[in-house]
């Protein structure tokens, strides 16, 4: 897993739906979830696959771009943390 995990609110933003819709998709097992100490986290690749399965090329492209942004931001954040720990 090279990108950071997404929270339900972030998934809702990427899919352009409300947070309860994300939870509904999770409950119906349409959208895979990772539960960490009772908190839901989503793999960006799973979100992208879900969007692609909905047959909307525009949405799939938007999700892909958002995931790339999230991955870049996550990498930058990790780099800053590593630098802070090394100092």
C-alpha cells in the first residue's frame, strides 16, 4: 500500500457523495473497508476500483487524480515527519 488510507469524509469528497452514502456502500460491501480500532479507513485503490465499476469515465478520472494528490500529500507528510524525527 503506497498511498495513505482515506477517511470516510475524504472518500465522500472524492466520490462526490455524502458521508452516509459511503457508510451505506461499506455496509452493503460494495466498498471495501479497513477497520482500525473501530475507525473506518479506505484504500484509495479500492475507491478507484469502485468508481470505475460505476461506468462513469469522468468520475473514475476524478478519483484517480484525487488519489494521486492524496498519495503525494501523504508522501510529503511522511518525509516531513522523518526529517523531524531525525533532527
